[in-house]
C-alpha cells in the first residue's frame, strides 16, 4: 500500500512553454504533499509544502508564480512549471503523507528537460 | 535552519567490504530517517529512529542514533552491488522535512 504515482516520468519541452506534473496518492488520502527538486548527483531540495484545500507554502528562493502548485483534492497535487527555461531542467519529486508527522511516501520523480 | 551533514559524500568499495556513513546535525533531531535512492527514482524509506541510543537492524544494514540525538550512522556489512545508490538522511519535524546532501555509494562486483 501507500503508493504515490507521478506523471509524466519524463518530459521534454521548449523554452517558454508550461509543463504540468501530477502527483497522485493511489491508495490513501494525502493531506499534505511536498515537492522537491533534485539536480544531478545532489540531494533533494524542498520547494514547497502543499496542504489540501489551501495555498502552498514555498521555500525561500522558490518563485511561487513560476512553480504553481495546486492541491485541489486529497489524492492529487500538481506542479506547473510556467514559462520554462533550460535552467528549470531538473528531476522533480513529490511525496505525500496521510497526516501530520505520518510517514512520507515518495513518487518516482519526473525528469524535466527544457530545450 | 538545522543543517544535516553527511559523510562521506562519495564512497566506492568492493563487494564484501563493510562501510559506515554518517549524518550529523547542528542541533538535536526530533527524529531521523534514512532513505536510499536509485537513479531516476524517488527515495525509499529504510528506517526511522526516534530514541537516543537506538539501534535498528535491517538485514545487513545497522542504523544507530546517537545518545544526544545529534548524529546517526548507517553501517552496511558485506556490501553487495545491489546496495549501490544514494543514501540520504533526513529530519522530519513539525511537517518540515530536510535532507542531507547524501552519500553516493558504489559497490563494485
């Protein structure tokens, strides 16, 4: 149980376009979802925390107008990279939990390449 | 912001060798988690340690939490090529999660 699905697993887009990444909890309700960014050979950097039905909380240095997060239901959160630039190319990972301080379950990530 | 320092950053060993990786903090952990991540995939939780001095074993992996809850170690006995991956420690406290920089382990057959 406790499966988190990310889609797509990889995407290539052109500069200036927007890309939406979905994070779904398949067999549990996720009150909170987290979005991370990971550069090659580096650790995960938390971008934002998303609670169902409320605005996401962004980490310092993360542009909320560029990385739009929507957590409209207990099983789905989306991250939209708007007006993508090549420097946005990265591995994006989400995680989800059922409640406060409960275990985190990670998706398999989405590799974004902006050309 | 609590900083999590992991060492070593890179480790390359032969199959059958033992190894230890470390995670240290500037302040007390409320709880600490160890994850393993393979390329192109999300991290997978290995263990959560909460109590100072706690030792947990997962097959050939032994996790220790320091008495003062400011450090933790992961020891792998008789490493196998399948242990290759990025090992991350993370603190999770009050709905806030921070990862260490990770130790990239390569086990050569």
